[in-house]
C-alpha cells in the first residue's frame, strides 16, 4: 500500500543506489527496490488480500495504458453515469472511475483535449469524446515514459522528467498556446488550471 508523496524505484546498478531512503528490498536477480517518503506518506506491507476499498476497486479496472482500456470501454464509463449532467473533472478524476487519473494529471489532459474542466461530458459528441480519450492515453503515456511529472521528485530530490504545462508553478505564466491567461480555481476538491481561450 502506497500513499501520495512516496518516490519508489527499482535499481539494478549499485552505483545508482540512492543514499537516503526509508525502504530497500534486495531481490535475488540483483535488483533493489528503494522507496523514499518526501513530504508525508506511508508505506504498508500486507500479507494475504488487501481490504482497502480504493485498492480493491482499482484492481477490478483496467490500467489506462493497457489495450483493454479502449474507446468502447471509455464510453461505457460515461454510459454508466446516472446523471443528466457531469463535468469533465467529475467524470475523469473522481469516484475512482479511472484509477491512476487524479487531479494532478488531469490538467494537462484537458489542455490537450481543448476542454474546460467544467465542460458537461454528457453533452459531448462522439468526436469530442474520442479526442478526450486520445488526450488521456497520450498524456498519461508521455508522463509514464518520462518517469513522472516534474511537480514530483525522484529519490535524489530531482524533479521527474515530464514537463508539466498546467500546474501551480506555471499558472502565473501565459498559456503556451495562445499567450492568454491561465486561470486557477478551486473546483471539486483541489485546484484546476486552465486556459479560457484554448479550453472550452
Ligand atoms: Zn490558451
């Protein structure tokens, strides 16, 4: 079990082993797993089945980057929502509907989808839904390939490789696309950052 604020990485070269860490597990194949708590967080080891409801729910759902998470699966998530209206943030980043997609990664996804966090996803056309689906896949793919967002740090205290476009560090800067103002607002628990011109 892992909370926010934990850096976790597997190393195979002893020269790269981080000095500061709270957990080290050496494996028979010569690799070692290191974990470091960066602000506040926890690591817990269990034997048997986890009874954490978030964990249990996440295990029943496909990973966003897997082939199982395809456009028809994505559409089925929306069809399963029993509400007349639902904002893009509520749909994508609440109720563990898509495990792994939280408020932190949501901002850049919505920029790439040209979509406001408040847009009613129940009223989207198939083309707009497809654009949103591709933005989720490609943005999370990029973040994963580059080791995570630069708003988080690795075990050496260095920012991770993905350059976050919409976040607390950049919102006072002009929008990288249109030069307009990036807005910051508290919305559905946590801040949202978006460009009113590019994201409708
Ligand atoms: Zn813009």
